[in-house]
């Protein structure tokens, strides 16, 4: 019997990740509950359980009294001496209790105490496990649609992907495996409630950490990230090692590293730029792939004036303003973009003290446009004119 008990405890410990000591404590409490239901009180009842063999004993401590007023707490001197002649008035006698004599109701209550403790501990273990994974990425299996929400199996518990955290246009099939960012883990009476996301910017960050070794070990640092889920993400990276190119490390050979992340995000475009402590250079990099003539940044007001060649204006702004919007989020600056012609008409070159520092408009535009056409025309047509 005791061997079977210990085997059952070992199995529970392995499957549910609940410590054997906790389970033994639950058994002890269940025996005390059974005693209370059987006798009406259990204040003087003690339970001893051997954690190695599983042997247990239940006994009641009774005081030797000349007059017995409560036979649950006291024992007469004559009865005590029948157990052991050494007992005297005032001594405490341990009287064994046979748990087999407990009634059906007491036994059922004891069983319920054990089951309740197991459920509580299982819930606590699951909560702690997934709470430690909060703000991290996990792989989940799509189960079914619950209205506009999606039920995701994370292994030992289910999570809910709310409609607001879904990327517009993404459709999943049951049993499909997807990457998710754990937003929050709440402890509830029914177990941990886990909220996950496919739209959070940190999903991209965590994917880079898992895919790029230099990001994971801290050699390359992701300094800022701006995302419009399902469409485009911009990330700014820097290197803590002068021998490591941060952008190259994130892109990988032939784009292998970034492409695996793009595939996981269902084709979402990712722009990786170099971080620069100088806000003007950072804004110039953030507006990539557009070419920039000049940037004047006001660090106090967090505003920047950007001038681009005429033919680059639509590229700098992006489709529906997306490129400029993401650049503003990435840098934290309010960016005002003007074409070269607009800037000259408004007298911005003179106002900003840049007249004479910029090349002749016609020669600059013609030269740059030829280079741009040869290198980037296909990319421009595909990404910005669709």
C-alpha cells in the first residue's frame, strides 16, 4: 500500500511538477480533516508521515486526568496505566487512531482535500512557469477561432489571441504553428490566463534575439524599433564591437537571418538601419531607402526639418506616409519633410544657413537620380508604387 502511494506521488511529481513534500503535506491535512469530521475536533490529533517509505501514523494526544470531562482530550489514570504503568497525572498519552474506521463522508472529505491541494499547486506551477515567460516569444499551435479571437495551445495551457492583437489579413489554420509574444499572465481560479500578441514591436525584437547570435549575446544592440504590424518594421541597431557590422550581422549572409524573420511575420518588410547618437544622422538613416540632402534637428523641441531631392519626396514620405511615420516613431522626432524645390521656394536654405553648402540643384538631382535609377528603381517600383 505504502509502496503504491510513493509510486503515485513520484508520478504526480514528474507529470504535474508538484513537489512530493507538498503532496505529503496535503495527505497530512486530509487525515486531520478526516479526524475532525469523524470526532468533531482535531486540535490534539498529530500525523507523522515518513517521506521515504510513505508509512504514516495518526494519534491523539490526551492528558492523564483524575476526572475525565472530555474523552477526546483526556484519559483516566487507570486507562493510562493499562497502556504503560509509568504514566502519572498530567502526562500526555499518545493514542493511535485507526484511519480505516473513518466513515464514508470523512473519507470523501479527505479525498477532496487532497484533490483540491493538487489543483491549487498545479495552477500555481503553471502560473509561475508562464509568468517567467512574460515579455518573451513562444511557439503556439492554433486550435480554433472563438468568434474573432483565436485559441492557441502553448503546451500545458491555452492562450487567447485577441482580435486587437492580430495582424490584419493574417489567417491561420488549425494545428498551424506560429510565434507569439506573451503580453500578460494573470492568475485566476481556473488557472493562468495568458494574453498573447502578433502585433507587438517586441515580437520582432525577440525574433532577432533568437535568430541573431550577436544580438543575443549583446554584441549587437537593438536601440529602437518602430512597427506597423503586417506591413513594415524599422529597427535601429548599434555594435559594441568595432569589428562587427550591426546591420550585416542582422541581415546575415544573402539575407538569411532577416529573411527567416520576414517569413515568420508572413512577408512583413524589415528595414535595418545604423543607430547614431547624432539625431540628424539617425533621422537620415531612418528615412532610408530615401536619399536626404540635409537634416536640421532641434533636440530641445524634438523636431527636425528634412530636405530631400524632388524625385525622392514620395519615397521619403512612403506609401500613405508610412516611411516618414515609422522614422518619426523610431527617432522620437517630429519630422517635417520638404522637397528641394519647396525648400527653395520657402527660403529654407537661407533660413537654415545652408545656402551655398548644397550642390547646384540641377547637377545634384541629375547625378543622384541616375545612380538611384540604376540601383534602386526595381525596389522602389515594387515597394512604393504597388
